[in-house]
């Protein structure tokens, strides 16, 4: 593949990003923020995260070294295929496919109307703010992007040639006009993935070419006369991965792998302990510009998360009985977070070690146990989450039945009429098992507050519970009982509080 004449070295880019990191950000209005803050989002279609390190990519390497970077895991069928329509809709709207309803590249039956793209949100929130978009996959403009964007460049057909045209246009227009938000889509990496796969001879040169093109644009932005007094945030992401032989759309690790790179003002360098989700791209951009993000599924990558299950991340173990999981992958534990407990008194011995009662696990580890059974649809969980998986547990000789309770610490409720329980629930029902949320007050008898009678896909739950007069504490338990070789229940992000303190609950999954 022809290569650009100019290369962009790590040192200038890293030095520029580190200078931005040193700036102190003062909270101001969205109108004032967009006068000095700018977001440039680069969307590289079909870029495999695992393929970046072997390639000669000084621009991406510089952003990674000086900023935030992490892989991120997508959904898979039947939730949505790992193709561009759902992928870019998710990136640009900040909501999952069960909301925007883009389930293919034909966009048939979509519901994008209630979920505007990030550039359109900027236009609506800040009258007069400039926006820019360039792409060589026309469907993005046809279906996802709004009509108020100030400058659009839409090209078709030859991705290799058009990526160069897009880079040249962006390198001219963005520095000249200083838009508050820009989206630059480059499609040739995906085209090369379809041609030769990630293991083929054409894929790496395509990555190196797109790295030069992103560098070309960033270098031009750095030369803006007002650059030294501005705050720029650069984001890079992709819509899906590719198989070694080429192709995507399924549920393999290679196809589900995405990533987020963020560098610039307000970004702390390093790789997070808790991996982000693709919906976090739009949330991060809007948060940086001081723009409200109602209805978004994502959270900014700069926002700390307070999920108790994530506290066990450093203690995750490698596989014991699961043959299909990479031997070096750390992804499960039976050690509960401080104050939490797992009651397996109703279970007997045997079964797959990793899933003997409630376990704490990650997306990468859990979905590798067996693909294509909707474990990949658990999109609103992130980091470490709790799983009771009677299906996987029963893959080894066992005795008795699967009966396990995940129990919360006691929560103060004295003087309150009600309490609130919030969590993400992802449940598949099959056979005789029951999945029930129970509460007990002052460690008294448990009573049911929610029983699932059918499948629930990545649903946020908010339960209101009446507090008996005189009660001082409340415990919550999640019970999966009576199942053998049935299905599973995943729970994440539990927030339990007396209703008088619900204003302090920051729960946005």
C-alpha cells in the first residue's frame, strides 16, 4: 500500500498531550467550555486492538503512552451482530442497540430518533458551536448523523483513496475553524480486514497508513494559532474487530474486541483496572464539553465508578476446570467483596470449580466458557460482576442441586419508610430454577421482592422496599435455586440505600 511521505513521531505528540494534562480544568458552562475546549473523535473501522502493538504506529502509540487506553468488549448475536451499523450507532449515540435498535448495516427498523448523535447534541446544547464530520461509509450520514452539522464530507467507494482525502480535508478544516466537536471516520482498515484478515499481508500496512492520517490531522491542529490557550481531547475507537482470516459479525473474541483511547486535557495516563464500554465514548466527549447526557448508557472514562464488585479485580484467578479459557487469563474468584458473602449451604460438592455457587467474574472470562448463549448480551455490566451459572457448573460431575445466595452487607434504614435497591440484572431462565431478590430486616426472615419468570437482558432494576417500623438494618440477597444444567443469572453495580439518601445514588449503566 502506498505510504504517506511524512511520519509523526511519538515525542512531539506525547509532549503536547502531557502539557494538556498539566492544565487545571475549571467547571464552567457548556457555552464557555466549547469556546476553549474541543473534541476530535477518530473512528477507525474494523481496527483490531491486538494488531496495534506489532504495527509501526507512532501516533496511536503516542496517544496510548500519554493518555488513557483500554480494550472494550462488544455485544454479539442475538443482541446485535458485530458489524458497523450497530457499532457506529453505539459509538455516536452513547446507547446500546436495545435502545437505538440498529441491528444490521441496513438499519431496518431502527429507533435512532430519540438518541441523537454526539455532534447533534453539541449543536442543540450550544447554539453557534461548530461541528465537523467526514466519512467514507455513507450510511453513517444517511442514518446516524443529524442535519445540523456545519461541515460534512461524505465519500464513497475506494476507501484507500478516500481515507487520504478525508485526512486532508480534516487537516485543513478543523484547524481553520476550531469546531467544538469533530468526527473523522476512516474505513480502509476494515476493507483490508475483509480482503486479507488480521493475519494477512495487507492489514498491517492499512493500520500504519491510518496512523499517519490521524497524525496528519493532529499535527495540523497543533499548529493552530490559539492552540496553546485551548484544551483538546482526542478520542480513538472502533466499531468491531476482525477474525484472523477476515470478517466479523459473530461472537468470537476477535470480532467482539473494541477499544477506547483518550488523550488530552483532563485525562490521567494509564490503563484502567476496569475496562470501559463502547457507549462511554459519547459520554466522555459530552462530559468534557459540559453538556448534559440524559438517557445515555455510557459514563465518562474520567468518572470514578463505585461498584463494590470491582474491588475484587486484583484477586481474580486463572482457570481451573474451564478448558476453553486462555490459561493466563485472570477472570474469576469466589472471594466476595468486603461485607458481602455467598451462602452455598444449599449446595453439595462437585461441579465446575469456577461456578460453584455465586462467583465474581469478567466479560472476557465468562463469555469464553461457551459462546452464543447470550452471555455476550450482558452489556450493562462492566468490570467485575457476580454470576450464578448452573449451566456451566453442571459440566462436571456434581451432587445435589444448584442453590446459592449472594448476600449484601447490612444497610442502615432506621427512621425511613422505604429503601431502594438498584442493580443490573441479566438472566436466562430454563427449566426449574428460580431467581429471586429477597430482603431481610435486622437479620430476620427473608421475604421476596422480585422473582424472575422469564429472560431478562441487561436490565437496570430499581426496586422500592417498604421498611417496617423500628427496623434498623436491611440485607438484600440474590438467590438462584433449584437448577441443574439450566441457565444463569448475572448481577452488577448494586446500590442499596434508605430512600432518604437516594439523592446520593449515582448509578448510570
